[in-house]
C-alpha cells in the first residue's frame, strides 16, 4: 500500500470517528476521569517522540545534522514566546543556512 | 493569523513529502486537525508506511474523544447539528466553548471559532501547497526542520503540567531508542505508551484543557 486517496480516506474516516465519538456516539454515557486525563496527555508523548524522530532520525540511524540547529533555533524562539511564523521561519532558515555553509 | 501560518507551513511540507496539492487541500478540508495532519505527513516524509502514518495521526486525534465528552454540556442537543459540529471539533473551538459558562455563548463561540479556523487553515494550506509545488526540493530551504518546529510549538502548552513534561520526555526517549530497530513511524506509535508515565507523575490539576500554540 502506498499513500494515495484510499489512505487519505482512512485518515478522514478515523479522524471524524474520534471527533464524533465523545460528542455524538457515546450519548450520556460517562467515561472514567482517568481515561479522559490520559487521552488529554497522549499528544505530549507523541509530540515528544515526533520532535526527536523528525530531528535526529535518518532512516534507521540517528544523526546530528542541520535539522538539530533548526530545532535549537525553534526552541529559542519558543522560549522567547515568539509567534508560530517566527518559530517556523527560524527553524527552516537556520537549517538551510547550516546546510548551505557545511 | 497563527492558524493561517500553520496552514501555509502544512501545505508546504505536505507537498514536500510527496502529496499532490489537491491531496494536501483535501486533507485539510476533511481531516481538519493540524496535529494529526502534521504527524501523518511527517511519518510519510520520513519514509514510513501509510499504515504507520494513519496510526500516528489517529493516536494524536484520540484527544478529541475527551473534547467531545466535555462539549456535550456546552452544545445544543440535536443529532444532525452535533454531527456537523464534530467536523469543526478541534483544539481552538473546544477551548473557546469551554471558556464560556452560558450555553448559548459557548455554542456561538464554538461555531464561530471553529469556522474561522476552518477558513484560515484551508486557505493557508492552499497557499502553502501552491508554494511547495513551485519551489522544488524542500531540503534546500530547511523545510524538513518545519516538522520539529511545529511539533515543539504544539507541545509547549502541555509542558506547563508536571505529568505533561514527564509524558513528553518518556515519548521522546522511547522514540529515540526505537529508531534504529523499527521501520519509520513505528517509534512514534509505540511512544504513545509514554503516556503511562503520567500515571506515575500525576499532577493534582484537572485534565489538560486544549490550548493554542502562540
């Protein structure tokens, strides 16, 4: 299977199912508070992994390349409470610069 | 503004990852949840399988179950209207609705907030996809670094809580350890188990409400 319209349709159906499950499908049924809490924290685990993998993974090896400089720039701008535009441009610009001079 | 910028970024990296512009736009129209879209495209860009991309995306979308449960008290009943509301159920619309105590105000905040993000996100994606198609190799412009930057911006609100920090760290470590041993995308999916760390480092505060990245 390669990425294409059927795969996209799968993502669309799955995303909508999750969005409608709590609001419509479950009706008045209650869900344990602990479960709701863990669902709310799930993105933290995923974002943590996604940051590391999208910065340091190259196929199946771990590398430190220009992307690491981009992440550092993103971290500094986030820490300085910059907006999304600044964060994204800083990360891409730094990475492109490091790549161009190395 | 932030939404539009995120949308442009998504359009650019999606086409950079090999999606056609119509497909990137269709994803924003019909999936319509940024974190899921960025994760799925990020896994594809790293060479992951479509199954891994869908799996990562849906794990990120699982939080919407909790949002839906919380919104039951805020949105008017009526099955058809709620089925429509589910499409624009995202971080922003949920946060806006939960911040209003009056049901009528909550409902209008949800719909106006959700629809304005829908417009901004989709216009941004269209612009970004056209831009991405035009510029050629994304690596030349450092666009592969947009992924970690976007994920970091999305993560930051969750880092204010102790269990959020513990969970993020656990996910990062699991991902790092698994990269050499598993196909692309699998480390992300397995890293979701990092949420179990939250059981160990519980925060006395109530469950995390959705927050907007700056």
